[in-house]
């Protein structure tokens, strides 16, 4: 199935349902689909053809959704990017994907213009919600979104065609463009829907950034395929989140753990108006086990933790809504997704034995753009190698211990940071923590914990080390604890451990 066919089916079934609410403006499903056809017509009129890449650089807004569906409707490829990226980072992505056109917003124009000076192949820029006269070569969103609908040339489209290229966070070097087909994306929608029966009566709050695959699938594609209403937030503000949950009677709230932690820091008196929530979804980073019970109690709804990399569209596993939910686990494989644990020789590991998590299914990417060697390495044996270390228990539940590349080797012994982080988070004074390996001449790496304390709490380095040694082997316990007021968080809610490591190395060399 193609993405626009999925939307067309929903708009026929629920034409008058509210599809998108943004800053108080509402579009029904029939209105939203008509707008995507107008935008697609403008794109084709202005030379965008099948296989051409169009960049999306904007915060969460209705034009993001409409552009995404218009671009993919004519067989072009949407290339979303984090609005927080610097010009040099954008230049790499847009040059690598041979972007032909950019759709952006006025606050980001300065950065876009500096990139245009280095990439002459970009033909035009569409600017959303501009109140000022635009330079030659720039087009206002009003002109694009109201362009007369024409007959679209999309008869040669296949579900195997690339629809979206999402660039990975680049923790191991330059970002890689994961090419996701219509089939990858629509199958993942079907897979998640089979696990959580969303309904046309549901309303989902979308504060997760739509440039990220988690939000794109759960908050956009799945919502639009189910007839749900999606309420868009441009940025995460805890008090505003609770206000929107109350005002729009939100029933589904996906977030990352850092967002849930920030919400739990709000006064308890702010939460009685969240009774409409029927399910919370956590992904994007490990959910601290100690947070689950208080979170469910505060919202009065179950928390479903799931997982999946961008390369898998991205959802691969989820704790079931109706069934056993295991704290610390990212659940069971979605229908149609195979997950296994392999050793370094690509042999499957027994139950409860650690190894690399590998995945296969219709949701797995076409490959990395312009990187055949990286694609071959990632897809060795016909399975996608996630780079995560984990195990599958006797009930088929997946537990992720850590990133393979985040594993610390100290005196020849493997230490998985998440195991240490969970123990440190169980201390009442600890709010957040990141455990990293710091170069050590004697041991190779030394286990180091970077800790953020709860407001008004204090604890010594020695006490936290002893707290770990009470349940962990001495070699796993931190040899040093560094106290900070905050941890560096990326745009997808993950702690930037590579940045912490770099800071530690710089401090050590001074």
C-alpha cells in the first residue's frame, strides 16, 4: 500500500473527523486530503518528479504533515531534518540526498540561506507562515497550499519505492540516510495498530518531533490511518502539555522518558484533569523502571514501553496493552516482525543469553543512501543488526541492556551502562544519570557515573558507589561519580553520551 492510499481510505471513511489541530486551527480528513492534493499539484507544476528529494525543515505544524503526504503522493522523497541542526549539518544531509526543494519556516531562513550558498542545485524554497515579502525564488505557503488541484502523474508508483529518508543521529560518525519505502512505513502502521487498537474516537497529543521516525509513525502515519485526531505542539512545555491534555481530552500520549520525568516534576495538583488518558507510550530511550509505577498512578493509565530503530520504520516491539507488561522490557515483537539474539558469529543465542538484537520484517529499510558497504554490514545474514545488546526471556519478552558501542570494557570485563544506571536511579537522591567509560591506563576504561540529583537532595560520591556495590559486582560499580545540574539531551530525548565522553576527555587533558 502507498501512503496516500492509506490516507485516502481514512478520508473516505471519516471525512468529517478532525484530522489535525494546530494552534487552534482544525482540518477535517476531507480538508486535509484536499490540501495535500493541492500541494502535490504545485510540486509537480514546479518540476518535482518521482525520486526527487524535498527537504522538510520545520517544527511540528500542519504544513509538515501536509507536505509529507503531498511529496510522497507523487513519488518524490521527503527528507525531514531536525530544525536545531547547524547549517554545516544540514548541508551534509541535503547534499547527500540531492535535495531539490526546501519547505521551511521564517525563523530558520537565515540558516537555510547560508546552506543555499554552498548547494546550487536547490531550485526553490517554500516558506510557511511568512508575514514578510519573500525574495525572488522563495514561495509562500499560502500559494502552495491553495494551488488548483490538477491530475497527478503517479501511475508508476510502487510500494517498494523510497518514500522518506531519515538521517540517523550519527553516534558512530557521519549520519546515514535510512531509506524507508511506502511498504516499510505502511506495514509498520499495520503492525503497531495490531498491537494497540487505536480508534477514530482517539485523540493523540503530538509533542514528539515529527522529523523523528517514532513520531512520524505513531503520531502521524498511524493516527491518520486510524481516523484519530492529532493535536500538534511545536515544543515541549510541561505545563502546556497538561493543559492540552485537559482541553482536548487527549486519550493517547506518546513521549520519551525525559518528557515523562519532566511531567512528574510538576505539582500533583495539575494532574486530576488527565483522566481522559487511556494509554501512555514510551520509546526513544530506556524508560527507568523506578518511573513506571508512579507515572501510571499519576496519569491513571498504563505505560507501554516499546522500541525500534529508525531503520525499522521504527517500531519493532511493544509491551501489550492487554496482557503482561514487564518493567524493564520493551515488550514482545510486533506481528510480522522477527527478533532474535545473535552472537558475534551470527549464531542464535539461547533464551536469557545476551547478544546483539537483530530484526527482520517488511518494516526494515531498503538500505542506507549512497552507502552500500554500510548497508551490507547492517543487513548481514538478511537481518538488520541493531547494534543493541539484549536478551529474550522465556516468555518472549525483549530486554535491552545497552548499545553495543556504549558497552564499557574494564580490565577485560564487559559492563553494560544501563544496568548501572538503573541501580543508581533507585537511590532516592538521584534524578537522572548517565554511565560512560572513561579511558584508564590500567583498566582500559573506568566506569564513570554522571549524576543529576533531585532538588533539595544531597549524597556523597562514596555513598552512591556503595549503593551500587550492594547489588552489583565491584567491577560494574562506578569508580567515580561526577555531579552535574543537567545532562546533555539530543533532539530525540536521548542523553548525548558521546558529548559527555568528549567533555571528560577534555577535562582530563587540562
